[in-house]
C-alpha cells in the first residue's frame, strides 16, 4: 500500500510515519515545510519526502494523490491563540487547502483518512460525545476561536456528502487531546502559542509561572500519542472495510483530568528527573483570565469526554496509557534530545 501523508513532519504525521515504517511493508510519500521530526524516517528506503509549502506545490501533490492508495491530509494549525489572532489564516489553510485535497481524492477515486477534531463538538452538553448523535454547538461569531472548529466541521460535512453522492471512500477521526513527544516546537512555546503541555513544560524550565487560563478547571481526556496511532493504524488497515464512511472518536475517557490537575501532575513527574527537579519544585501556578491570555475572541469548553464505543467495536481499539506515563515519556524524550536544564 502507498500512503500519502501531507504534514508528515507534524506531531501526528511523524509518529504515524515511524509506526508504518517499523511495522508494515507500506510505502510512504511525505510532504511538509520542515524535517525536524523526521530523523528516523528520512533514511528509510520506503520513505519519499518532498520539502515545500503545499500551497505552492499543487502539481506534485496531485501526482502523488493519483499514485497513492490512501491520502492523509494532516496539514492544519491547531493552536488556540492563532484562532483568535489570525482567523482568516486558519480558514484559508485548515479549510480551503484541505478542500482541494478532498476534491483530488474524489477525482482520482482515492481513499481519504481525514483528521477532524474533538473541537467540533464545541459546547455540547452531552456527558459523552457520540460521533453520530451529539449536536455540534459553537459559540457566537464574535468569538473567533470557533473558526477552527467550524472549518473542520464543514470539511466533515463536505467529505460525508462526497461519500453519499459520489462514492468517496473516507474515514474521519477525531483526536481528543493527544499528548507525547514532539507535540509542539519550542519556538511556539517561547511566543506563548503552543498547546498546553508544551507550554507548561517550557514555562517550568524557563522559570516562568504556569498560567492556568480561566483557573484551569476545564477538563480534558488526555490521550497518549502511541495509543492514538494504534487507532489510526487500525483505520488504515481497514480490515473488512469496517472504517469506510465512519467517524471515530480517538480519546481516553480514563484520563479525564482538569488542566490544573495536568499542571500538578506534570510538576510531580518533572521533579523525578534529577536535571529538572529544582525547576519543578520552584514552579508556580498562576490563574489567568482567558481574555488576558488569548484575547476577547476566546471562549472555553468545560468538558470534552468522548464515547469510544465505536472504536472499540469496529477497530478493536482500547487506550491503555496513563497520563503520568505519557508525561514521563515526553520528558524522557526531551532529556534524550539534550533539552537544557
């Protein structure tokens, strides 16, 4: 099988590429702006990489879509601060560029595996979010943070419509707060724009306070990247066509913790590493209003718990990794990479 991964250098893309190369005989065609996460992949004989901006490389991408069996368009910006500060960029990249890939998959009759997001559920009041039942509830237009969720939701609907009307083979997967090594580049953390775990680690190591937006009482189901990739591999294998036309929540309801609990657990785990112990013990936690941190266009969600019954039933998938083990693995990776203490 030939797999095209757009955004292969990203958090999900790089981990998926490594898993494919180490456990299958599949060939990967990869595309991205950078190579920082691809050290294990670049020398591999079944990995072909092209470094460029997808917006300027349409002919190459179209050729790869025509030649590959499965297409994973993983290119997207997934940083809440960016949603508020530059909503048009989010729409143009996350929606418009990916819509072009959807249309190419339809043109060439290719299977599409597309990353939706847990954010499409928005402020749904369901105790568990169900892929085919829960309402998708977004905030008012003035809260620009919803443009990411709205862009992803619209693509979900367009892809499903292509499936219904034109026979496009597709699977949508919705990651719920996947964590692990290589989650974000530290340059984003230095600007205060990374996702929560990277930002917390960066602040601790730099002697900066951990800022809990809105007090940190909002809860998330944190999912280990290796568990998530296990679900993606089952989707790609698609034995018996079980994933065709399906949406899957990929999350860990057993790791349902508040952002404050994430910060406190991170301090405890970081303190077990001798080189980081002092900074972990000295780290302070600061409550910060969301408008101060993100701007007036931000709005938060109090809970985000996935139903994973469908993934269990159709994919035979079960998340197994505790939050503490994920944090330990993430920090160990930083130590191995020579992150300064």
